[in-house]
């Protein structure tokens, strides 16, 4: 009986369509999930105060029948809320997408999905590497992504081996380019618990 339940089709209904192929979404680890929801919380608090956008986690982003993605976090500014009109999914390019890497999605997140976000006009793309504690921020300029910044939360051992100049260059917050005044502390993104 338990095996039948585990093999039930509805258990695996969460999938993405990438380049016309179906890919089952892997479950996140608790640490990955917490990173994702910390990003969403930062945006939610900002939008509650400024009333200028929306943030979602684990929603379908429909580009076309061949490409329906489920990013970790999706940001849509109020000025583009028409892509939310049907309230069933995001229909078109969000302003920003965040992906939290996993071993099974890493290649797609850094490859075909990044290329599709770029081609569709997603203005800001964050890739969070939970193992290295790095946030890579890609911004769209003239239809192409460029790496705007790589933000790393160094541990004590990393800091020991850095020069004073290198330590001075460590950035502790990730700026969000699509809205004014929002930065997200790396310590908040990568910390565990409360």
C-alpha cells in the first residue's frame, strides 16, 4: 500500500517544462527552503511598506507551451501586474527571478533556464549557491545578462586567510536593482533558524 502511494502520479505533479521536456521538481532541503523564504520575506516586507510589487514562491511562470518554469522566488512590480491578471500563474517575464541551486537543478539553472530568462527579458536574476554561500546577481543590459556582482558570506576560516584589503571588499548585503532602497543581508539569507 505504501509503495502504491509513493508511486501515485499526483505525488509527482510538480514539474517544470523546459525546452518542451518535463522535469520533476526535486524537494528542497530545509536549509534551501529557508533561504528561499528569507528572500521572499525581505521582498514581502518591502512591498507591504511601498505597495509597488508582488513576490511569490514556487509558482508557475509561463513563457510559452515549451517553457513553464517554477523558480524559487518571482518578483513582479506593480507596473507589470498585467502578467498576473488571471491569478493562476505568472504569464510573461517577471521583473526578477531567484533560483536556489540544488545538485539536480544546477546545470539547468545556470544554463537553459538562465538563457530563457535572458531571452524573455527578466531584468534581474539571482542564483543562490547554498553550499558556497554565494549570491550571483545577473542584470539585463541590451538584451544580455552580465554578472553585476558575486556576494559571498565568508566564514571565519575564509576571513583568516584574507588580507585587510580583501576583508574590506567583502560586501555584507546584496542590493536589489529593480527597486530603490532594498538590500538583503547575506547573514539573513544564509543563517539557520531565527
